[in-house]
């Protein structure tokens, strides 16, 4: 579910079910050509689909970090912290193109980035990710 689909008058009713926040990271530099931006956003969408589609009704997708690389990692970590303070129990940070070191984003419960997908293969990555998210929910 996208953040923009939640109305103020229904949030309190939905809140107990929507306990996981998805924070996308595109990681653009601004030097990309328009077709490269399109391709980057499509790759990110494909990875987000592994989470949004099977877990609709439990995951809220927040706006993405579009621009920045190393210099945005502390900001992403701070946003994860603040989103947890706002009431979300779990934070998933996802990027299709940018490696997101877990030691720099300590407030995220799960980080999905190119290094996560390595060795899994895109065909089975969605299923593996689904199991990992369910395990995250069970363990807490």
C-alpha cells in the first residue's frame, strides 16, 4: 500500500495491520540520461514488487530517496529511526542499484540491495525475500 492511499480518518483503524514500512532508494546522481533514470526506476519497481504485491495489507511504501549515494546513508538511517518512532514495527530499505551497508543503516530491520540479490538469482529472489520477511515478523 502506498502512503498516499491512506486517509487520515482510516489510519488508526489500519495501523495495527500496517506495521511494516518500505523505504525505496534509487540512488541517482543526477548525471543519468532520461532513459537511464527510467531504467533505474523500473529496476527498483521490480524489486519492490517482490515485497509490495505479496504483502499488500501489511506493508506501507513511503516516498523514495531519489538522489544521492554515500552522503544519504546517514539520512536513510535517521528516517528509519523516525519512522519507527511514528509507530511502524519494521523497516525494510530496498535499492536495485545501490549497495546499502547494514553498518551504516542500523535502524532498518531488513536491507535489500544488489549484494543481497547476488547469488540468489532474480527468478527465486522474490520467494527467498518473502520467506526472509516472514521470518523477520516471526522473530520479533
